[in-house]
C-alpha cells in the first residue's frame, strides 16, 4: 500500500494511511483508515530506531495497554510496518488538545477537566505508573468532548512509585514539580503537582512559575511562592496552595484526595464558556538573527536552517496565542506534509538561541553552528564520545567563544544529568573502569555548568565515594583480591570514603591472603592442621590449630626434645600435687587423640618453639583477642552437643555444677568430636581450657570451658590465670601460625 499524502515507502498492515498529523523527535503520527472496520485511527510510528527510543516506545505501548480508564487513551494494536518500524494504533481524536481551549471564565469546566485528569492519574498510580509529563498538550478530547490523558512515553512503572533515580530530569520544565526539576526521586505526588500547574494555567491563562529559559523556570518552581489568584478566582487559592506545595508531604497525598478537595470548592455564579483560540506560529528568527542572514547570505541561511531542522527547543510554555506542537499526537487540521521535528518530549534537546547582540555577526554564526552540531550529537547519544565528535566538546567550544552562553551551559547540564545516570548504571553492573572514566569526564565538565548542576554532581560524587569505600572495605574483609584490584583506580580517582573504623591498610596485606576465606584449611609440612582466620579491622590474619594439641602430637615433641614433665594438679585441689600427675598419666584414661593436659604454660611455649624450628615458620600461642576471634560463631543448641562440659556423665561430687544432659565423656574426649566455631576450630567450647600468650611468670592466662566447667560458665567469658610452671588436668593448648609479608600462607 502506498499513499500520496506524504512520501512514505512502507505499509501498515490492515490500514490505509491518509495523511500525517504531526511529528516529534521520536515518532510520527498518521491519520489512517482501519480496513476491517472502516474507522479512522491514529497510527504512531517510531522513526528514531535507537535502542533507547525503541525501549521508550515499547514502554509507552505497554504502559497505556495496562490502563483501562475512560479518561486515558487506549491502544488498539501494536505491530511493525512492512519495513520493520514499530507502530501502535489508537483512536483518532479530532477535537484538539487542552492548550487550545480558553477556560478562564469557565471555572466549573476547569474543575470537571481537573477532576477527570486526577481520576486518570489515580488509575495510573494504582498500577504503579507515574506519568511525569502532565501538561495541556498531553490532554486530548474525543468526539464527546471527554478529556483523555495521553503521551506516556516518559512514564515509568514501579511497584512503590519511586520511579526516577537521582539526576534523571525528564518532563516539561513549566510543569515539573520541584523534586522532578532537581532530578530527585519522584512519586505520584509529582504528577498531582503538574496537574495543579495545569489548573492554575486554565484559570489564569499563564503559568504560575516562569523564567527566561528552562533552567530559570525550574529554579522558580523550587524557590518562588505560589502566586496569588485574581479576586474572582480566590476560591481556588487553598486548593492550588496545597497542589503546588514545594514539599511532596505538604501536597495532596493521592488523586482521590485532590478530587475530594475539588468537590468542596464553591463555584456558584461562575460563568461557563469554552472557546478555541486560533494558533499563530511565532517567528523562527529574531531581528539580530535576520540581520545576520542579510549580511552573510546563503552560508548563514544554511546554518540557521540546520538549527531549526535539528534543534529541539526547551519546553518553556509558549503564550496562549502561540502554536503548540507535541509531535506524536492526533492534531486536527494538520498540514498534509510532515512538519519539521518539534520538541522531543523525552529528552528536550535544544539550545537557547545565540544572543547575537552581545557578539559580532561572524562569532554569532559560528556559535549557531556549534550549538546546532552539539544538539544533533546529543540527540544521537554522542554525549562525550567519540573523541572526534561529541556534544560536550561542541558545547565547550561554544563557551570558549561566548563565556556564559546559556545554550551551551544548558546543554552541558543535560549531559551531566545523563552522565550521572550512566555512572549509576555502570556502578550497578560493576563496570568500575567505565565508572572511573565517566567520573573523570564529569569532573572536567562540571565547572562549566550552573551552580545547581555542580551541587548535584558534588552530592552524587560524595555518595559514590561512600559506596566505593564500602565496597573496598567489604572486599578487603572478604579477602576478594580481584574485587579490590578492580576498584583501586576508581577509589583513587574519587577518592573513596571508607566506613568508620575501617583501616585502608588492610588492602595492602599480602595478596595471597585476599583470596582466602575464613575457615580455609592450611598446613605446613611437619605441622598440624590449621584453619584460616581473616583480618579484622586493624588486626592481621592468622591461622590457628583446627584442634587442640593431642597427646600423640605432644609425645613427638617430648621424644625429640626429651623434655621432662611438669608438676600437675587438679583445679581447686592443692593435695592433688602429691599424686604425681603428669601429661602421660593425668589420673583418667586418654588415647593419643585426646587433648594433652597436665602441661604447663612453659611446656606450651617450648612446644611452639620446637614446632617453629621444625616447620621453618613462626608458631606461638594465641593472645586473648586472637583466641576470641577464632572461637566466635559456634553452633547453637544443647551444651552437650556443642562441646565436652560438666554434665551427668561426670561422676565426681567435687565442684559439681552439671548440665542436665550427657555429652558422652566423663573427662576429656577425642579432639574434633563436637561442633566447630565459625572459622572451623573444634573444641573451643569445652574439652580443655587453653593457654594464652602474654602475662607474667605467676599470672599466665587461659581461656575457654573444660570438661570440669558447668552451667554457671560462659564459653567466651571463661578466663583464668595460673603460674607458668604448673600444669592442670583440665588445661591444654592449641597453636597459632603467624601470617605476614615474611611468612606467607601455608600450603592448602
């Protein structure tokens, strides 16, 4: 199928194209006849097939399809044209949009329109959709004069209505809520604010907040108070004060609340009239620009034509007698040929016209070229690359010619907002190299933007520095060397801000420890089985015996060194020394797999010295803090399932504080029989207490429960002291292996 109404070389299945109705930066809308039903429809066809444009187009179709409401436009079908372009069809609405109506003397009609749009927004919000671009041009009227909300192209869906990341500023500046203008998170209350702006405009014919450009308009929304209505419209003032409150918490909290407030307004005596005003096109060029054309002739004319053809103007609201174009909409009375590209409602790419009066004509022409090129590159997504042609460099070149040029500064601010989004995306995908590159580029551009954009970037940068610092700390504590390496360049670029209490020196520990996880099994040749204990805050990593030193292991030491046994005693029984107890005969039966007891602190130190010599590495006793780090995180449950403690299996009536359970061992039990700690060290809850490093000759410490300790004892709090040269029937020891630059990790 071909149509002579415009030059097209494609077909829309099941439809006959009649003529184009309007065109925007992303799509063109045609009037068509649906062959099966013979009814007129509007066909919206995507004509900017970038990935982003396709995503938005499909999103708009899905969004509208989810919403079934008498005041929201419907979609008939979605498909592809004969040459593969995306399209969807919708009702043809011949009665124009809300911007064409003058309702200043018809407050009852204004209330009816606002009520209908609030009801439509309420339906969208219930489905988790925020429109983000509520304005008169996006409100059309069907044949029954019903108001229909359209253009969901930049709407976003979210279950909790938190739809916009910080830095993402989309919408029309004249209608943006303060939080939307600043690129903060928004929810449905932002749409209600925009509807309040529409209401004020319908009542007065003017926008409540205006500025010379989009930036100053946005600032006005943020800073200026709600203007006062004329005396005859004062009944609306409380309603508008609440609708246009700066803080979302002070506005209507739902569409229904806004509808209820409308119902309470007194509109008696209001004269209702509705009239369409003729639209007139504003001049494309000002007087200065016309003088440039006359002086420079055809070259300058080509430049200015390029500006008109490629630039998409900022969405500052035009006067009532100006033509209003939204592009992708069924507009009555449109010309039969495709109009030049109008404002892109998704990106609002545009330059503020060059101020020719402040520069000479040649410079003005050059500025016009640079800004037109920059806007075209921005529309193509070439924000900061490639190096040979990107929008940022063109805007910077324009500023070099005319410092403070509003169009260039506004363009750089738009790029900064996009860069913040790109930084967040790259960070979420753990593409740290790209994040670092984007940060450096944004840093170089920020100084050429306005004060608010610079503040937004500083805030985003500070948050990123904290996120990177937190990620570095987590990677260091998890010994994830690969993650640390990938973050180092970004951390230096920012620099990273680390969590309180974190020592960045942890990241400089031996690389081999960064790949280990807590509980990794290690062993030196000739040494005992060890478990890895990772670094913590400012404390280094180490490896500790998986079990207490056994009788068999201690016997090897005695055989090699011929060390004499120490005196041994039972706790709380001074007469037990007379029994001649020793490590090989502690007064109860043991095998080689039981923990050695009746060894003094001096014996334990001698054993670690022998083991260090035997393995060529440094072994010693753990100190208080190291023992506790290794002991934490044991299993929960019955004390008798967690370890060997004083229970019903012990027969002695002396020092009796038994748990009412049976762990199966009256005295010591073979090592490794009960639950392990969080790092995989066994018998740190029960069996024998263990000697610690430090102290003095008459005051050596030991920690942990033993087979003699009962219900009044706490495993981690249990701590005692004794002389260096006396062993006890319930005290043994385990060894700690040092890990540092000079002593690398043992073999796995």
